[in-house]
C-alpha cells in the first residue's frame, strides 16, 4: 500500500470499511488466494436484473406501451424474482462476510461487523480444512488499535491483530511478537 | 486524483474493480427498481401511465393543480355488468389525443360508435363547454379503448405539485438527479 488511508474518526462505517479493505492485501502478501465467488454472484444477479430493466425501458420507449406490454409483463416478473434472489443472497449467504480465501488447503472466512455507537471491530474467523470440523474464533477489539489520532490507518498493529486472531497464520511473525510484548508492558504500567 | 482528496473522498480511489462495480450496481438498482415498479403498476392497471398529476384547474373544485391521481384502465366495457363495472357517466377519465399533456375530465355522455365499440364525451367541471374543441379536428368523441388511459379511482391532494415545480423549472430536475446520484455512489452504507 503506497499511501496510508485516512478516515473520519467519527464515522463508524468508514472505520469498518477501511479496516475490511485492508484485510485482503495483507492476506494476499501472505500467500492466500482470495475467493471472489460471493461478490461475483451478487454482481451477476444485480447486473442481469439491471440489463432486463434496461432492455424493457428501450423496448417500451421505441415500441410503445401497448405493443410492448406482453413482454413487459414477463420482464417485470423476471426482474423481481432476480431482485428477491439477490436480496436473499446478500442476507443469508454473504451476510457479514468480508473475506474468503485459501492457502495450502486451509480455507478461512472472515466476517466483521460493528455495533451502533461502539468503537469496536468484531471479527469472526472460520477456519476449515477438508476432513476436519471448522474452527471458529471471535474477537472484539477497539479501532484505536490501528487508527491514529488523526485518523490515519497504521498497518503494523492491524497485521499483528490478524496474526493473533486467524489461527491459520503462524503466530510467530515479528508483528505478532511485537504486539504481545506491547500488551505485556502495558499491563505492567 | 487531488480533487478526490480535497473533497475527502480518497477512499473511492482505493476500491478495487469489484467494489467499484458494486457501487455502480447500487445506484443502477435504485433506478431499475423504481422503473420496474412503475411498469408493474402499468401492467396491473393496463394503463401506460397509471399515476398522473393534475396540471390545470379545469376540474376544480374536484381536483386542484398538483393533485396526484391513480388510474384504472381495465374497465373498457360499456355495460355495468361487464369487466370491472365498465366506464359510466359521471366518472372522471384521463385521455391523451396526441396533445403534449394528458387531460383529466368527467364523462358526460356515452355511445356506441360506427367503427369503434365505445365512445365518450367529456367535459371539465370548471369549463363552460364540453371537450369537442379539445379533440382532434373533426372528431366529436373519444374512443374509450384507444384514447383514454384510465378512470380515476383514487387521489392524493397536492403531493404532485413537486413535479409541476420540476417541469416548470428544469434546472431543479438536473440538480436533484445529480445530488441523488452522487450520494449513492459516494456512500458505502
């Protein structure tokens, strides 16, 4: 990342979105291959629906209502079926997932959310390996850990947080050790 | 680049292609859904324009400028026993005979035509004479099926005045559309 993102510290959604955006580049640098299936299916549903609406508009505009109404009926029905499918996909399949990726046969799914008027980042990590039961880890941590006073994103502590939260990452990287010793010294003081 | 920064929108530059497409999709879906809802209502009522705004005072005191009217256009029958009670004397219909704007007037006379199955004569409550002068040259009646776009079945007073404002001051329309579009593209939640 060439530049450091800056957020409005009073906007919770900005804090969350920026944090979410930082996950994929870091995991990519660690050799994870991101799966875009969830997003691609959503885009496919959405843009198909929009294409139907666009064609309906064009046909209705050129042929007139009376001539077009036979196909308009089918287009309207198809549009709302697709729209319902899209809504269900976003609510029940995508949900809060912000990252799905794989490395060496280990698949990790990260979901994040925030709660109203609360400066905490909630991260849920599901690790699954074929043949074993999926492992879930939940973490709740303040955004102040990786946003400085002016709202600039600080990479190092965030990487360390991911290292410590995602079991599939070896905990013995320099960043993780740094955070642990930082916590220890904080406790002493 | 620097323009985005000075507007505080540097976040947009960081989005990847999928995220950008998703932002565009959000905006497109709003337009598409509004259009398809309108078309769905058109199909249900069988009217090319199921909601119209009263533009003149010719039906006062029943309707004022700016009243929003809901139309129903499946009552093409002459008889009361026919489909949906037919179109009767005393009903208010909206018709469009190729003039720029549809006209909202009351049915005062009905007859069966030589070439057309069902004809109407209309008059504005607030006008001194009937509508023959408003019909195309040499035509003494309205063709219920071809020229009328529906009977008024419901209304909401005054709320349509916004559209009168927008059509009388076109810059308002441009400004409104621009602001809404910008907001949707720039917001992520």
